C-alpha cells in the first residue's frame, strides 16, 4: 500500500486508524468487543514500523542509517515512557475506558495535524509512488520470489529475522509479566511509574545502541546487549523492592530494548531500496507474531511453574539463540555487513 499510495500518507492513515480504535474502546461492553478493538488498534499501529523504518533507511546513507533508525525507535519509546504514566493517573480518576478514549483523542489530533502539515509531501510522494509502481519490472514485483519481497540477501535476512523474532518474543513476554512481578513487590499505584522507568531505559537503549555500530559492528553489539539482557532475566526475580529495584529496572529496560535498533539497522542492507517497505513488512510481521504469541505461552509457564519461572525460561531461550549471531557477516554497517 505504501508503494501505491505513498509512504507518508500510509503513515498518517495508520496513526488515525490506531487512534480511532482506542477511542472506540470507551464503547466496549464485553470481552470479545474489547479484543476486536484491540486487534483493530494493532492493525493501525503496525503500519508505523515497516513503512517508517524503510522510509528513514532510504533517506539516510548507510553510514548514517544506524543513528537515524535508532533515533526513530527512541522517539517511539518516549511515548512508552509518557503515556503509561499518564494512563496510570487517568485510570484512577476516570476509569480505563475513558482513559483509552482520552489517549486515543490525543493520537487522533496528532494524526490530523500530521496529515495537514505534510499534505504537500503526501501529494508529491503519491505521484512518485504511482510512477515507480507502474514502471516496475513485473517479474521482479511478484511477491513469490525473494526479489519480489525486496530481499537482496536471503541468508542474512533470514538470520536477522530469526533474531528479531526471538528478541521481540522474549521482550513481549518479559514486558507483559514484568508489571505482575513489580506489583508483587510494591503498591498498585507505583506500578505505572516503575514501568515508565523501565521504558525510559528501553528508549535510551534503542537510541544509544545503534549509535556505535560503525565503530564496533553489529555482531558485537547484539552479542553484548543480549548477554546482559539474559543476565537481567536471571537476576530480576531475586531483586527486592526498594532503591535496588528502582535503579535496576532502567538498566534492564536498556538491554531489553536496545538490541532491536541494531537488528533493524542490520536488516536494511539485506533489502533492495525500491522494495524495502515489503522486506521490512515481512521482517516486522514475523517479529510481531512472536510478540503476540510469546505472552500467551509465557502465561502457561507462569500458571504451571510460577511467575519467576517466566523470566528464567525467556532468559534461557535467548541464551540458546545467541550462537546465531556468528552467522552475521562483517563487522560494521557500512562495510561488508549482512552479505
């Protein structure tokens, strides 16, 4: 759709859809309807990642893509810091349904302003996209081939996709049940603040982990951040409440989220620029399927063996997946990375 309608327009439509779905939650009177509206919100929210990342990676040269994509991911997590804290206040005062409607209204206002201020660019990009789509090689544009999906280096794309799938799945499971672990240590009113601290660390991780790619290489950064994240999964269940927990959570969030930016940057050179949105769409879809499924299975683990076991199991899963890093080629994004 981004190729036919223009990436800037699709980003605006996705944000609008996402916001309207959350506003509609104020009308949810049953679990099935709530589930349907949440699913709808996910459809709209899922537009941002593949289209936005592809847009930024195409705009910036390879030596600047790391900081650019990291900055993009950082600002996404800024919202994860601010809105949980705001939601925690609103839920207490006006209830969960009304709080979703308020937050959705903020998103809708931002979406409308975005579409208004970028209306000139939307028209220009749409005409450009239509022209490029009409001139595409029909054989190459078929989605039944690697080239049709925009995948220039299938082996490296597969490795990055598996790492992204596991990283997103583990992060989703940990984040989902982290709130329950925190709630067992502190009062209910402090949960939102501590989760925001974790997301703040995650935002900084997404920003800073992508910055030194040129110097240290993708492989070393992924290995370091994942090892520290695994260590955090094993240590976190034993940390008591108090200042130790307050100081640990931002550091844990840093490692839990930082790897994602590095994986997204590494995926860029495995894709052809003209079909990069398609390739990122496939990559993100696989990762988000893991994000959707992992908390469900983690819940079974928690019900059977206890809440702490969820963190131990997810740490072990990521630990056993780390040997995949050796299959990543090269040492830096601008050199021979991702061949």
